[in-house]
C-alpha cells in the first residue's frame, strides 16, 4: 500500500505515498478543524491507524498510553470526519483536516486540546508561569463521558 522509501527525489517530489514512521513505528499528526481552521490536537499514527483513517474517512490514532488503536470520538460521540489528509515534504508528519461539528476533540472536554496559552515576556524565575484559558467552557463533562473507561488524564 505504501511505497518503499528509496530516494529523496521520489519522497519529496513523487506522487506515491511513502510515509516515514519513527523507530517506534509512529508518525506525528496535527489535526485542525475544517470549519474554523483552529488546531484541535496533536497525536500519532502507526501504519494500521493511517490505513484505517484513509479507508474509513474517520480519524484513527495510536494511543501511546494504552498501546492500541484509538478511533477518535468513539466513546464521546465526537467522531472526527476526515475532509483532507496532507503529508509534509519529507513524508514524516501528517496534517488532518476534520469536521467535528459542534463537538470536541479534547478528552478534557474542551473543543481543542490547545485551550490554554502561555504568556510571552520576561520570566521571573522565582514564580511559576500562569497560563491563560482561551476556551472558557467545556463541550462535555469528561467524568460522565468516560466513567466506564480507564482515565487517560491520571498521571
């Protein structure tokens, strides 16, 4: 299904998919919202997750914590419907554009996993850096949605 990586020209200028997975068999994925263009999340895919995503037109990732394929939104109901898949120049990173409707992509309950910003400016080494919440309301209650699931937020 995927072309063997043989030379730089074919990888960078060719038209055959030849993804480069890292030593753990993973490739990083950035996922953005089709409608708003905002970044929703960062994840990883292995060969199987990439194939499933292409075939089903729904996002599948590799969960590093659970060590298994993860069909995004299967539990929460906010399935990521893939509108476009792009791969970067040397085919070692993927960009998904998805439609989640009015739903969420963050297991914490926010629309985007990037719901906080880090203030810029001088750092006072005597203090911790306080982040700003850019999303004020959660789209769902993770305690309710994931009550029967292993908690991915536990450290």
